[in-house]
């Protein structure tokens, strides 16, 4: 163990020793200050590693109860990516007979984190489980365990551990657990088990009434089953849950009305939304529907009005697409629509409200900061 000491940065060694001294009664401080410490630091500064190791080995033998140096060593090794050395440091610590119960638990927690870091997940899980009832470290152990289940996509166990964490902390983990149910539902959907997927998406909604992901998933599953009215109901729930996601439901809602043979219903619905949420995607979709039923003049007026207020490639492209032929001829129309379509694609982005990560794909967990539900449409 002690031969690993030379890898620890010098300031860390000094900080440890000073902290250690300050915890002792004042009358003992003078007596405890070992002159060998300075000699050891001098060796380290001079890169005389063997001599430094010799001095620090002696110091650690003379001053038992120095668990902190092991924690510092372990943390530093882990930071440097030298996980096996971190494991060695923590195992040496736990093996010490003079260790008190709290330090032992802390050592087990650090060792579990090492195991998790190196991918020995079974061993990590066993240690986290050993600590789950610990007064001091139980909550932290459960949080790490939850991350471990998430990284292994073990959603059933993540649900169980999430519930356990809720009981332990008294705080709701509903939104996070709802994502786990949605993950299971999406897996069932990929297997073609639509009924199973619907049941799981329903449980997600039961766990978190505000789950936009569950509503979108239920809507798509109902549509796949040809249940357009149920799908409409599911999509409409998004408006109440989080209006920032309105662009996600525009096209699905229009598709539901088409499935029901009621295109006028889509126009009425978008009329209402355009008043409350004058988003480019809502206005553009409404204009296309108006043009589709032969009311291109009204559609153009609507687009011009909104383009004046808020420039948008999506709105401009829609205007180009539905403008009469004597205004824009077919070759120019095609070129402009292509250019504006590309610009609209750049506009339609998702942004993480936690870390600012930008993407053109909706992720329910941010790839940047790993937060759940933090990515939303637009900026
Ligand atoms: Zn983020």
C-alpha cells in the first residue's frame, strides 16, 4: 500500500497531515508534529521517490488511525483513472483492524465506486446492498445503485431501488421512475407487444401524471392499434403537462383527425392552439391545412402576419410551398423550399435546460449532463 504513496500530489499529503494535526487537542499538537514530514515532502519535491516512500512508510507505522490518507490516495487514483490502485488502497484500508465502523462503511462505499468504475458491477452491487441500511451512507449507496441499474438498463431493478430511495428520503422519485416504465414500454413496443407496452406506459403515467414521454408513447401506441380517439386524448394531455412540447404533437394530432376522417377537426384544433401557442410549427401546420382545403389566401395572410412578428424558416418555407404559381414559378419554388427546409432543420433543435446541450433529436436523458427530462424543444 505505502509504495503507492509517491503517486499522491504533494499538496494533498501536506493537506492531509495539517488536517490530521488540527483534529488533535492543542496541547498535543506541538508534540505530534513530526520533523520527518518535512523531510518526506522535501524528498517528494526533489523527485527522490524511494526516500520519500521510506519516510512516509515509517510515519504511517508510527501514527495509526490515519484512514484519511487511504481515502485521499484512493480518490486521487480514481481521478487519474488508476482504478486498480484505488481498489488496492481501499482494500488495504478495510483490512485494517483498528478501523472504526464509520470509516469501514466509508471504505466499502469507496470500494464499491471503484468496482463500478472498472465495470465489476456484481461486486459493486453487493457492497451497495451491504450499505443500504447504513445510517450515514445508505442514501448515497442507494443513489449509486440506481445509477448502476440505469447504466445496465436494468429498469425493473431501477424501479425497485427508486422506490426504496423514496422510502428512505421521503422525497418523490416519481418522474424518474416513470422514465423507467417508459423504457420498459418502448422495449415491449420494439418486440411488437403493443398491449404490454400500453400497460407499462399507463403505469408510467400513474407514477407521474406529468410524464410527457408517457403521453406521447401512449398516443403512438393507440395510433398503431387504429384507436385514433384514444390517441387524440393521449396527445392532448401533453398541452396540460408541458406546453413546451406542443411542437411534438402537431403532426400526430393532424394524423389522428385524418384517421378519423375529420380534417376540419384538425383545423379547429390548430385554430385554438395558434391563439395560445403561436409557435412556428403550429402556425405553419395550420396554414398548410387551410391551403389543403382550398383556402390558400387565408393561409398566406396568416403566414405573413406571423413572419412579421417572428422570423422563421419553417414559416417562410410553408409560404413558398403554398404561394400561387404566378408569384413563384416551379423551378424557383423548388430551390427556395430546399434552402428553407435546410434552415428550418437547423432551427428545430432541442436544448437541455440544465447544461445547454443542443441536439436535433429528442432525448429523455441528456447525453451531456445525464439529467432526466431536462431536454425540451426550442431554446
Ligand atoms: Zn444536460
